[in-house]
């Protein structure tokens, strides 16, 4: 894409009322636009990042048998009344129509997915079943100061699985946990599997996926010697105490952001909707339900918090809006400008996603913008390209630059 055609522009300063680093950098880069506290629009660059994150999640959910849907976000109040959520869920946005009919905005989707599964899964032969979607959620959050990490409108991948018994559920739980770790790792993050309480949804233990960052809103206790990790809210062992799992390490405390979680919902929702299936003996049984969330927009914000420096964002490869940022320093040189154009064509022919800065601007401005935007690879075309038949190649993460001859360029980029 030609940068001169991009309708968004970078800006030097973040809005004064924006306190979080993720929103500051993303707003300055033109990735997102703030509508009000906790509500952001995703602009072309931001949407590209979000789409990449969503695609990673989609691939991993499909790989474990998830079937994608797009469920309604405007919900009938009756469903929420059946489950007790209408009065019991404090963050639920409730609407009234002009004919005084009541609706809820989807803050989670059990009230919609359970009747859907009920319609199609009448027999043990139809189970297990995993249904997911990637879309908008609405929550009346009291505080929204963490930029896109806590929105009143935000993106989530939510999957729901239905099982004939606990053993089958437990088997799936482990599979989803492994898929989650793969997703976070592909997004350039290390997530700790953390024991937590079931919260509003269930009495059972749930697992949260925590990424260490000061921008998070949770405190966790983890063992430096093994994988043990628990939310401080439920940990029986205090900071400095011996790890309850390996006994070797001393528990350390850290701030973290919850990027995802998995819940055992038991039979609560099937019972609320009278959803039973026929088992092998022809007896009606309630299925066991699991729910698995990943905050897609919180994940994007967390990536920015973890991967950024004083100059801007440093996108991990798989979620970057473009693979390469081609910068033309043609100035008045027709020859250099032609080289840059040729390079842009070449990269596109090779299937490289490239943002091409052919704007009539100073080199310093172009580089500052490139640092702010944080595309992993920068390719500079200048007089040197004409004389040395190569482009200056540098990685955003290290900044180290070297001349790469044209015939080696594509291989370097595809590495
Ligand atoms: P939190 O404790 O942070 O409020 P939660 O326990 O309410 O999270 P869930 O209802 O399980 O979260 O939602 C699934 C995932 O959606 C969370 O793990 C988180 O990544 C994300 N999420 C939850 N609330 C928000 C929000 N207000 N803004 C952005 N992402 C959110
Ligand atoms: Mg919450």
C-alpha cells in the first residue's frame, strides 16, 4: 500500500486524557481512533493487526475442531432472564425499544449458543461440539483506563463446547489449553496458565492465561522453578512461600494481563434452557459445557505494551500490519524514485505485504513515522541503491542496518 494514499496520519502527541501506553501509541500511529472512554474504532492499520490476530486464533480453533459462527449481539431479554443473568450480571448493557421491549447487548454468548446447540445436538452422536465466534462484546465496565485492554465495546473470541460427560470435557480442556499457548506464542507473547476462581460463571477452578506486564490489572503468584501460577485472589500460599507444586521455588508476585481464560461451566446453561441429549441407553442427559475466551483487542493492547520502546511499537512478525516498510529517499532524484517504484512492484509480485512510503517528506520524518508504526523490516531506497545495487535493510527490533543486494532481498524477507 502507498503511504500517501493512507487516509490516516501519524501524530506527535497522544490525547491528554489517554493514560495507557497501548492507546497512546496506537492513536499516535493512526491505528485506532478514540470515540469515548473504553470505545475505540479500528482504522486501516489497526484493522490489519486485529485481522492477523483473529486469523491466528481462527486457525488454531479450527485445528482443534471448532466451528466458526457469527452469533447475534442484540439479545432477547428472555434468554437472560432464564439464566439469571438479566439481574445477576452487573456489566450487562440493557436496552429498551420504542415499543418497550427489552434487549441485552452480548457481553458473553452462553444465552445464545446454548439454544443453538440444543436445536442440533439431540443425541450423544452429535457430541462433542465446539462452536466459536470472533466478534464484538459490550460491557458496562466501571473503569476503562487501560486503553484497548479494557473496553466497554471490545473484541473477543469465545468458544463453547458441549460434552457427554466430565471425562470428555476434561480431555477437551487440555487440548484448548495447548492451543491457547500456541496462539499467544504466535502473537509474540509468553502466557502463564494461572489457576483462578470460576468468577461469575462457576464455582469451579478456571484457568486464566496471564502475560506479565505492568499494564495488566491482575496480580499473580508464580513459581520461578516450575509452571505453577495462581491468581493472588485464590492462592493459599503467600508471596515468598514455598511453591505448592514443586516445593523448590519461592512464589514471586507479578502484575499481569489476562489475555484469555477457560471455564468449566458444568450443566448450568443446559439446565436453564432444558437442553438434554439422548445417551446410548436412550436416557435424557444434560451436557457438560465449557467456555473459552480470548480478548482479541486486549491481546493487541498487550502486544503493544510488551513490544514497544520510546519510539513506538515493535510488532512481532505474525501480527504486524505489513511485513516490510519500504521507504523512498528519492528527494529530487528521478532515478532513485524509479528504483523505489521498481522495488515496490517487485515486493508485491513476490507476495510481500509492504507499506510504501513514497511521500514527499524529509528522511527524519519518514524514519520517525516508521519507528512509531513499528513494521518489523525497514527497506530504504536511496542514492546508495543506485550506486551499490542494494537496499538498506534494518529490523525494527534491533535497528541494525546493512546493505542487502536485490537478489538476496526476497530470501531475507521470507526467512
Ligand atoms: P476481567 O477480569 O479482566 O474483567 P473477565 O474475567 O471478565 O476479565 P471474561 O468474561 O472471561 O473475562 O472474558 C474473556 C476474555 O475477554 C478475557 O480473558 C479478556 O481477555 C477479555 N476481556 C474481558 N473483559 C474485557 C474488556 N472489558 N475489554 C477488553 N477485553 C476484555
Ligand atoms: Mg470482567
